[in-house]
């Protein structure tokens, strides 16, 4: 199993429950790939250094995951997930 860190930038217009729901959908996606989430950290709304998709603020979520392989379809599903402005997947 490879270790990854997944950073999500989430729309600031969402409520706290919806932010948790977006992160939960990503966790379900990782679990469907036979992986596991070892830790997650959801940050409160922060000011961005520059505008992203016309937003000046955003929520951040950092997930540490372990999965054997991340297929391109999973990357596409993360990118198309409603509420996610941007994401970064890093191999540790």
C-alpha cells in the first residue's frame, strides 16, 4: 500500500455539514478503491493568496490515505466532485 496526502480546497459558500459531506464522499471514493483513510483534518475557512474560481476564501481538508493504486478515473471523480475548487494528491 502506498501512502498519499490529499489536500482539498472546498467552496466557502458551503455550510459545515456540507463540507463534511464532501469530505465523506471522498473518503467513500478511497474506500471503494480498497484503500483507507488514516487521518483527516478539516480546517475552518481561510483567506486564499489569490482568487480561485472567483473565491477569495475556502475551506481546506487534508486526508492521509493508503491505497495500492490510484487509477485516473479516481482523479477525475475527485476533480468533478461538487464543492471542490482544487485538489492536490501527493505521494509520500
